[in-house]
DNA sequence: ACGCTTCGTCGAAGCGTTTCGATGATTCCT
DNA sequence: AGGAATCATCGAAACGCTTCGACGAAGCGT
C-alpha cells in the first residue's frame, strides 16, 4: 500500500505538506503543490480512509437509517436512495445502509456510538420518533426524511402532504367528482404513527370539509387483497362513488382489479388518482395512473445536501423544507360521466 | 468519548488486556475478563470503529456495489438488499452502498483503494464484467450476485436461470400451451451483456427446441408502452399465441394492458408467467401472476455469508452457488382452452 | 538596515485501536 | 529442588493520517 510517506519522499517534502495539499487546511505554494500532485499521480496514491477518519474525526460516511419493514420498499424509496447516493458520491462521501428498525433504540445507540458516521439520514420517520432523541444525545448530526409531530429545532426534508392532497382532490373536483374515497394505509400503520398516512388523512378530511363534502376514508393493508376488500367496503358505504384517491400503492392495484371485476371502467365510471407515486409504478396500470408524482431522487439529494451543510458547521437554524408532488394527469382520471349503475354486491375473484 | 484507556483504568488493567477481552486474540482469565466487561458496561463503552479499522486493517464494512440504472430497481433487488443488510448486521458488519456503474472502472478503483471495504458484493453483473478484474487486482475479496460468462475461480451466488425457464415452460406445456412467446428485456440490454436476459433467452431457445417447438422471442424496453408494442409484434408473428413468458416486469404490465384491450382474457385466452418476480409484484396484477418467484432475500443473505466466510480466510475453492426460483401458480395461468379468435390488428389505447 | 509580519514548510504529537515481544508468576516434569 | 514450559498480563510500537506549534526566509514599513 502506498502511503503519504511514500508520496512525501517521492516529492521531497514532509508528510504534513502532502496532507495540506490534500486537505487545503494551509496554503501551499503552487510549485510544491504541483510536485506533490505529480507524485500522487505517479504513485497512484489513495488516502487510507480509516487513518484519515481516525485522525480527522470525520469518516466521510453518512448513515442511511432505513428500516426495512414491508412498507418502505417501493419505487419512491428506491429513487430516494438513488438520489442520496449520487449526492453523497458527488461530495466524496459514502452512504452506509442500516436497516435498524425505528423502534430499536439500542441498536441505533450502538451504531452511533461507534463514531463511524459523520451524520445520519433518518427514513421512515414516525410522528413520535425515538431516534431523534438518541441521535441528538449522542451528538450525531442528522436530517429527517419525513418529520415528527413536533419539529422545533429538528432539520428535515419532507413531502408537502397537504399540498399533495389538495392538488389531487382539486383535480378530481375540477373533473366534477364529489363522491371521493380515500384509500389509506392500514389501521395499524396509522396507530403506529406512520406519518404520511396520518398527515394525508388529516389533510383529506380538512380539504373535503372546506368544500362541504363528506370525507370517506377506508384503510387497507399494503396488499392487493386488502385493496379489493377496501373497495368493496367503500362501495357499500358510498354506492355513488365516482373517484378513488389512494395513498397505498399496493392496495390500489387491488382496487383496480376489483373495479374491473365489478364492471366499473377507469376512468369512465371511476377516476383514480394515486398520491406520492413514481411514474414507473403509474405506468404499470392500464390505463396509466394519474398521480401526484413523488419527488424521490430530489428528496434524497436534498437531504444529503442539507446534512453536509450541517456538517460544515453552520450553527444556523435547522433547515426545514417541504417539497411538493406534482400532478401528472395520465389515463386514470377523467370527467365525471354519470352516476354508474351497478349490480350490488361485487363478485369475488376466481 | 470513552476510550479503551478509560475502561482499562477503571478495571485496573492495561489497554492491551481490554483489547484481548474484546477480540479474544489471547486468553484472559475469567476473573479479569469479568472485571473488564463490568467496566465496559458501566462506562457504556463502544469501540471506535475508525481506530479499530486502522489498527486491524479490517473495517467490518462490506461494499454493496449496486449500479443504479433504471433496471436494477425492482422489488427483487430490494429484497436482496434487505437480506444482505440483515445478514451483515447479524455478523456485526456494515453495508456501504455504492451506486458506481458497472463500467466505471476508475471510480471502483478509487473506492477499493481507500481500504474502506473488507469485501464487496457485486450486483448487476455483466457477462464480461470489468469489476472482477479490478477487485482481484486490488486484492479486495468479493462475491458476485450473478455471474460472468467465465466463472472459473470467481465466487458467486446467482439465480439458476436455466432451472427457472424450464420450470416456467414446463408449467405452460403441462397446461397444454404450445405457442409461447418470451418477452425479454431490450435489445440494448442484451447487447450490453445483461446476463439474466441473455441466459434466460438461451435457455428458452434450448428448452423449446427440446420439445420441438418454435421459440418466439420479443424484446422490449422496461416500460409498459414497450410491452404493449411487444405484444402486438408477437401477435403478428404468431397469431395463435396462447401463452406469454416474461423476463421483464415493467413490460409485462404493458402486455397485460394490451391483452385486455385486444379482448384477450387472462388466463382464459392467454396464460401469463413472469419469471424472477416477487410475490409483491405478482399481486399487483389481476388476476395475480403465476411466477417463478425470485429468492431475493435468500440470495442477499447467502452472498454476505459467503463473503464473510471468504474473509475468515479459508483458502478453499471459491464458493459458487445457484439458487432456484420456485413456481408459484396464481391466477394468470391456466389450461389451454381454445385457439382464440380475434380481430386482427389491435387497437391502440385511448 | 532594523525589527515585524507574513508565508511556506517541517517535525512531532496525537487519534484509539491492535499486536508483538517481554516479563513475572505458576505449574509441570524428572 | 531445579529448570522447562505454560499462562496471564503488560508496555510499547505500529497503523496512516491530521493538526499544532515552530522556524527560517521573504517582504514590509520606517
């Protein structure tokens, strides 16, 4: 392994000079700098990350705290990771992937105490997330992807769920729909404090109320079967249903299947809008889904940039930013045509 | 930060003794060990990863070389990562996620030279993958997830594509199908050496030939639109088509949409089997897809275990293992009913 | 020409571990 | 009983880098 010593000898300078060329911590004359750089190139020198990390107390590694329950596994999350990875790479940092569950405080404490992370990106943030306290206590800078209920002094980037719901609902209202059902994640997800589900549901209720409409909500596990059941429930509660607003991609595909089985055409009989969904997933359905498109990779990039800026040591106020989902109208939403007649009591599949 | 020194002082022993308790490199008497462990617990000591890494030349970090092109982003890959992360965590190792493209030899060389990785898991392996040579040259142990054309001396775990194709084809043959079209990834993917596409296609050709059948193959970009077009092409080339075998999930959903538009029912008119597909994705379709289910998380776990075993320093022969996809029959495949009549020249959507 | 800054560089002391050789204290064999 | 072998522990030298104080050589004003 070629070390700084070798470079120094080869360039006829001291090790510290080589170090300064690399870090820029002190000015070095152009002549020496050039010689040092030449020596590095010639010897194909790469700094040893561990040594640098030990001496500088900066590992250049960012932790990606990504609990891997079944939910957090969609195309949106993947795009997020991609964006984060690219931003990190651009800044010569690395991303360390940790699947620690949001509730496993001990594991997080262990990880953070190893001083292997310069900072952390916290995914799958819950309304009351114990990780915030742990990281703060251990002095590990962090940025939430998502946000807790109380966000005072906590840096985060998140999706503007209120804006997203409004955009989706207003799109449907513009098309003439009045009977809209909101298909959310499961009761358990809500109970466990899964923030996107809670926030969107609250916004939905508010927005519908603002328009003097009844906010119909059904919940479903993240499976197609649950989606089917959810739609049947919705049709019972509101037979005149003309639009579905979804915050649960997996269930939504079940909804679509069930709609087809019941002889309801999309978008002629029922319009469908999926929120926080990627174009890739939207395309899987026929017709392609109208979505509030998730800003996946943007969010990831942003999170890394905010975190790195924090590490630079600005003692400024913690950065908080909401990024919006944009409406992309595809084939699944259209003008209200008529109150569909249908045979009551849908037929089960197969 | 509490260091080994603190622990040593607190326990009344030398630092080296503390180290030996931790690493087990030398025997320590039960009495001292107990005192040391007590001191650690009391002080809430966590070893500094950087210092340990520098001194031991073992970072306990495994690189996950995961090129993030559009393709490698499905549920199968996610499951893989999940499995790997869990296996690594169990062995007290970390996973460092690097999105370096397969072709970017320089970036890989830079990463590997930093000595930040104990070993690497190589994803998205191509038939001729330059990364193998780089890693070997730089002395970084690795395991391929996938495999190159020439696998002599290269440790890998991969899916048994031949078995997968056989399983799928035989399932369809058993149901009476004879006109089967294989929907593969794009021409470019094939040309660039994307191994799963090449291997499955070859197996398909072979297996069909073994049964005296014509192997019809169409290629498609990984989009629904391309899938639609692919199906239309297939119907022109083989109007009597009764089954679709897919190696391209995204295109497959286009295929399903186009089938519906053409008035062809699944599985009554056309049976569909998707290969290397997760149950999650299978469920998105209605009816749910019959699949050769990808062993995602198993593969990830296995890869990490193999790599760790390699790091333990067994000079044995390089571990090579193929793991099979298992047939899961869902609603999309059924007995051949009849040669479907149809209006020639499908109607484009919308 | 004098001291005073400023500039560029050097040497050495860490950073928190691991690991190697050495050192007493025991135990064992004859 | 005496020397060899074994055992548990210690001290110190790495590991490859960063960073701090120091120092000679220029450049400055007066």
